[in-house]
């Protein structure tokens, strides 16, 4: 195992986080807040430690998928630990477990919070909470690949370990250029949203934080009412951009380079919009009588469907009070999630499409035992390894999900609360139902349950296996064996 490249990348991640932390320092300076000193101290500490870790260059820049997964998992843990320090140092979130929960929720774009009064936080802390969404949305290692000179053709293993979805490939021959194109699209879409929010009369600070939360499909807001107190125009802007950020970014690449036929041929994107429109229609009919007019009902139905399927987690009302049919649809959307290659969470639309086609293939084989039928996606055959990995992923997801529900059930909370708390964290959504509904928070859980949910947030964002690999005994045996050889 190439531990030198793992150490080097972790150091670069720490340095990058330190640089990012200067942004809330600027915000603190603008608003005259002493909390900014906590961010400044943590930023300097991160840069110093990162510089020490990168001072000695790696002996080899080559790393395989194993190293990519381990580096990714450790990077996100390290990011979260150092990202939580300013909250503790400033005293705004005095307990480390709570601060870590809030930070992991930010970086993994979950949006689940332990805070009961968000507006009590300083502007610099509010900015950092939302900005962690923007960093984690596309992926910190994707950003690292875009700006840091990591040589070697195996860099795609970092991207595969961090990017959501069953498969990741290069858009262009060079991995660095692929990462830059993705972040350029991401940045332009975020900036466009900020401008549209400003047009609707939203203050600049709130527009930035809302855009960060939407772009990363995270859902941390700056108001206790989330998006409810804003105008219908702003709610529709947020709705549209939540849905757009849930689209596979490959589609935007094809549109950008005028390859329209490839963009519109993507089955996953077509099914994604079909699911959204169907869910909006059913919920609109179901909740129509609860509102004063059709436009108001449509606004809330579209917003909540967009928020849940993209795993953003913003809210305009307490959908926990909606009829059972609407709540059931929202729970199903939690698991479906957005497209692969987007900033959204969940199991992903592409996996469900392949699973349904696999079922269709099996039914066909029962009727025609001697026939040979290949599963196709976007007009191309899906390799057996991809189908197998999707099946294994779904089985692992169910095992982790059930184990998590069992572990937090020891606290004695009701089943709906436990079930949706795990669903909201492992799918990186944020709000659930009952005690963890959109008007509630996760602060009542014990530290043990919070760490279970922290694990779920990280596992969900990293597609399970990079995090689970850290617990595999072979990894540690290889590491100890390598250390003995060095001595």
C-alpha cells in the first residue's frame, strides 16, 4: 500500500481546508465578529499541519482503487474533525460531538442539524456551515485534482472513490481537465443562482448561503424557517436549481460542447424528470384542499419533491402534517435520490433503472430460457461487473441501514423517527418525519446515536465502500507489515 501518497494527499486536503477557512474570517471581519478568530486559528493550524505532511514528496504517485478509497475516507474524516474545531473554540457549539455532527452534515451535504436556533449563530459560522455544502457537493478531492499537480494516470481512482454513482469516467483524456470542467460548470451554475436570488430581493449574504446549500444539495439555511419566509419567486428559483443540481453533470458537459444528442439520450436523466413530474402531480392532487389556491399547492408540492429527491432538505412548511400518501411518496424519493454524477445523494436513479431492467431480464429468461438478453443503458450494454456492483451495493445498503435503525432504537424513540432519521442521514437528505421532521432537529439523540448517524452520513456520501474499507482487517495488516519492513 502506497502510504506516502495517502499522507501527501491528506496534507494537501488539510492545506486546502485551511485556505477555505479564510473566507469565514473575511465574513467575520465584515460583520465585526470575534468568532472569526476561531476560524483564523484553525486555518493556520490546518495549513501548518498540511505543510508538514506534504513537505516530504511521495516516493510514488501511483495508487490503485484501494488507496483511492482509503485516502477519500480519511480525507473526509480529517476535513470534518478540523472543520468542527471553530464551532467548539468559539463556543457556538460547545460540545465536540455536536460540532462534529453539524460539520459532517455540512460536508456530506446532509443538512441534518443539532441546532434549535440557527439564527443565534454568528455570520461567519452560518457562512461556514453553508460553504461546507458547496465544498462537499462536488467533492473536495475533485477540487484538489483540478488545482494540485498530482501526476500519474491513476488519479481517476480518487475521483471514483469520491464521486456518487455506480461508475465514473473521464469526460476528456486528462483527469485534471475533467475536474476543472466539472467545477467550472458547478461555479457558473452557483453564480447564476446567486444573481437570480439577488434579483428577487434576497440580501447578498443570504443569497450566497442559500446558493451554497442548493448547489451542494445540502439544505443548511440561515433562517430557522428555512425557505418558508421567502417569496414564491425565490422558492421557485430554489426549486428549479435544486432539480438542476440533481442532474448528472455529464449532461451539462454534452450540452456545453453541443453534443445535444448524447445529452438527451441519457436514460437516467429522462427517468429522473419523469419521477419528479409524477411525484409533483400526485402530491399536488393529494394536498390541493390544504391550500388557498392551485398555485400555492403546486409551489409547495414542487419544492418538497425537488428538495427530497435531490436530497437537499430545504423546506417551506412542515410536510410532516401532510396526508399519508404524500409522506409515503417523499420517503420513497429519499431512497431513490438524484442522478449519478450529480451533487445529490440517495441510492441514485441509475441504480434503480438497472435494477428494474435486471428484473425484466430475469422475467424474460423464465419465459424464454434459451434466450440471451443484455441489459442496456443509453443504448449501450451494461457490463456484468457493473450489474454485480449495483447488486452488492444495494445489499450492503440494506444491511447498514437495518443495523443503524437497530442501534439507535435502543434509545426508545418511535419507529418512524428512527427509520426516517437513518434514511435522512444515510441518503444525505436532512429532515425526516416525527421527531426529526423539517421543523425539528437531531439534538435530542444521545452521543452514541449521533456517532451512528455520523457514520451513516459519511457512508452515504462516499457510497459505503470507501468508509467500510477502513474497517477491513487486511488493510491494517498491510499497513503494519509495511511499517515493519521500513524499520
